[in-house]
């Protein structure tokens, strides 16, 4: 009987330990509000606000502001590796002004690892008329770094925070 009680006690310790381990597993997340200029040209300002975490399903939102309008919506795909993150989502918010009418977006962001903006970069692609959310999610899933011939732009104001689950 004593051996049986000891066994149950050991099982309880293992289960309790496993439960507390699961509760402390970190979740990958990307947060920040920042601005950048396309091709380092101040006449091409962009800004974004991001708050997303890698739960199942992904939880979070984005807002992307550019001269043609303000776009926002939920994040439906997120991949994080180290200080790099790729995410995508549909545009569901009503743009304040629009000449392009993006239906979805793809983001790539890099956290430079400093407390501020130093080293932070961002690239955002709005789906063109022949592209859709599936295309943007495919770029996210594949962790694309092609950037359509462009490159990630330096953050000029704000701060990006990318935290992997590792």
C-alpha cells in the first residue's frame, strides 16, 4: 500500500510539474508602432502598428498607413525566427482614403535588438488586384525574402519588438 501511495505521489509531482511547465512556455509575438520611408524618401512615408501573438489560431491586428490610405485587419499567419517575423492578413478596416484598394497585406519585420529603432527594418506588400489573401499567406508561410525587387526599409521612428518562442 505504501508503495502504491508513493507511486501516486510521484505521478502527481510529474503531472504538476508538467502543468507548470506548459503554463510558462513563451509565445512568439510581434509588437510595435513605427514609421519608415520608402527608398529613404521622406515624401514616401509609411507607418504601422502591430500587435500579434502566435497562438492557435494566431491572435492580433495590424494597421498600415500610407499616402493612399489607412489599412487594418486581423493577422491570419505569423512566422517568427529569431528577430525576424513574417505575417499576413486581410484588410477589413475601411480605408480613410484609397486609390489602390488592397484586399490583404504581407509584412516582413526585423527587430534590430536595440531598445529603440536602431537596426529595425520593415517591408510591407499590399495585395495587387490579381493577388489575394491566399497569396499573402503563402509569402508568410514560406518566410519569403524576395520583396518584389525591393528591400526592407529602415525604421525612422518608433520601435519593433520581435520575440521568438525559444
